[in-house]
């Protein structure tokens, strides 16, 4: 009995259990991904809204996704469970109100109140993301790239996962998806409330066993992505019976449970996956003391006498005063701005090229986004460990590949829709694995929640400028030119690759600018990463 009790105690405090549970939270965290395809039609039909009103509610969803300053600040002063409870409460209350209004159990509210409800409900995501990322990066400081990549990957894939689970129950009313969004994520979060947290690190990780466990999770990610892609393609091409949908959903649920074998194997099969650290050995990963010593011996000097140095813990305000932070942020704006423009306009791009069934391309870019996040974290970590080079080198490589994919479309070469869907999906996803991990490397972990949530604002900025201004105006210009119309208000349709070829050409140039900014960070931080690598080997 004592042996079992010891093993269970080790399991409860095992960082791999925290990581797997964080993966589960992230797999239900992306409630905003269901708004456009599933929730907005139910709201529009039930409340009689026009497309302009639905678009305004979409803005509320986007703002809720992007504004995470409160969750970031709360993560610095409160335990993780408090952050998760606040997020679950917002999720439940926000979308609960929407469901009650849509089903007629509450009287019709003014549009601005529904706007607030959707903002509050979607904003719960930022608490889930912050709690999961902050906890796991603290638990795996030596593997930040893989951790961020996998967790952000599951966040991006959550829309597809939630959709398949929803279809299992064969709901009779379209509004049921809103009820699932209101109840589902909070139930999962509350079940894992006290598991996802930073755990004590009084011991040293076994890097070989860690690599094997990450490899197992990477393998799971690939299998899951292939399985989901197969399901989505089959559902878009054929009429599938409900029994097959239910069976495939049940298999998906089983797939999601499989990663629990990783922490169980680490505790019950391999014994403990850590070894005690003797005082004279030091730690196997670079802690704050080592980083401070490293910098004091280097020629990287602080700008001010008492300001933190590169690699130490910065507050958000201190980071905002650093050139490296703004170079990464602007590179992110250009990179993800280009990516989200393709994602947001993918349906219209397909229609302009004559593809009537857009679901397969939407599915393809979703899976590519997931794989890009996972691969971005993995390869950015290899660049540090194997080549002793800055992590942002991986981001510059991704931006160069995105530029090539966009120019491929602009030149109008064969198969351009497939190329741009896969390349941009993976490139966009990779940014969300590499950039947060890079910021944690350079500006420390203490205020990572606030730093990460500031980075997220790059998405609405890039979306507004590139999609809302550039792409839409170019599309309208060619639509009017083709129709011979001069009125600005007339709703016209553009056909042919010309509708987005100029936009893709411009965004290709923007991705090259982003690459230059990323390379400038590589140059500015190269000595720090070189010394970081040397210290980690001692």
C-alpha cells in the first residue's frame, strides 16, 4: 500500500501529467474557432440578424481572443487554479447568456449586450492559454519550443475536436453547439483544476527519457492530425451515417486519452524520470543564477545599471523598452498578419478560382496550422541544442518559406491553392510556437503570461491591416473592374486568380521584411544563445 501511495504521489506531482492535462485543456480552449462556422448561423437564424450584425459579433469574438492582459497579470499574482476558474466562469457566463437568448429563455437583448456576452465568453480562452503555457514552461524550461508548439497546436485544433465531439450526439437544434461551448470547456477545466500548475523542480530531468516522451507525443500528434484530416475529408465528400459519425467520434475521444500513458510510464514503468541533484553538480537546465553569471562574464551589458539583462526576468514594462521585444513583435505582426489574411479569405479565394466545395481546404489549412505549431516548436529547439543558434532563426526560415508560397500563388503556377493552403497554414502555426518561446528565452519566465498576451495583439493588428484594408480593397477593385461598375456600395464578385494574386505578391514582400526583422534578432542575441548552450552543457 505504501508503494502505491508513493507512486500516486509521484504521479500527481509529475510534470508530464501536468503537460498532458494542459494538452486536454488546450484541446477545448479554442471556442472562438466554432463561431464562424457553427455558432453564428444559429444566432443569425434565431435572432433575425443581418450579416453586418453577425460581422460585428465576430469582432467581439476576435477581441475576446486577443485581449489577454488581465489573464497575464493575474497569472503573476495568483495560483494557476484561480486563473482557470476565472476563465471557466467567463466562458460559462458569456456563452450561457448567448444560449439563453438564442433559445428564447431570455428576452432578446440589445446587440451591444450580446457583443459583450460573446467578448466575455471568448475571453475565457486567454485564461486557459495563459494557465497552460505558464505552468508547462515553468515545468519544462529546457524544452520551451516543444512545449509551446504542442500546446498551441492543440489550441488551434480544438475547433475540429469540439466539432467531432458535438456531432457524436446528433443534436436536433443548431443552438445546441452554443450550449456545448458554454458547458464543455468549463467542465474539462474544472476536472483538471488542481492538476495543471507549476510543480517543484528539486531534481534534474533525464534528457534522454524526456526526448523519448516528447517523441511519443509528437507521434500521437501526427496520428491525430491524419485521423482528423481523414474524417473531415470524408464528411465533406460523402454522406456519412450517424452511427459512423458516433463511432469515429468515440475513437477520437479514445485517441485523446492515449497520452496519459506518458506520465504513467514515467512513474510506474520507468520509475521516476528524474534524479536527485547533488549540490556540487548544479542543474541540467539553465536557471536564473546561471544566466546571470553567464551575462556578467559576457560582453552583453545592461542598458541601465539596475535593469535586467538579456535572459533574466523582465516585467512587461521593462520588455517594452527593449528593441529585441519590438523586433520580434513587428516580425510577428507581418508574419501572422499575412497568414491570417489567407485563412480569413480562404473561402473567397477558393470561390474565385472556381472551387465550390471549400470545406476540404478549410480542413487542410486547419491541420496544417496544427502541424506547423508542433513542428515549429520542435525545430526551433533543435536549432538551439544542436547548432547553438538563436530560436528566432527558425522564425526567419518559416517567413522565407511563406514568402515563396505566396509568390507561387501570385505567379499563378499550377496547384497554387494547395501550395498556399499547406505552406501558409504551417507557417502561420509555426509563428505561435516560435515567438512565445523566443520571448521566454530572452525576457525570462516570471512575467511570461503578460509578455505572451501582449504578443497576441499582433493578430488583430495584422488582420485589420492586411485583410481588412489591403486584401478587401484589392478584391473590390478587381470585382468592379470585371463588372464595369463604378459604385462603391454595389456587392460584386471577383473571379480568377487576379482577385488575390496582387495581395499575395504584396504579402510575400511583407514576409521578407518579417524575415529581415527576425534575422536582426538572431544577430543581436547570437552571443547570448551561444553562451546559453555552453552553460547548459556543463
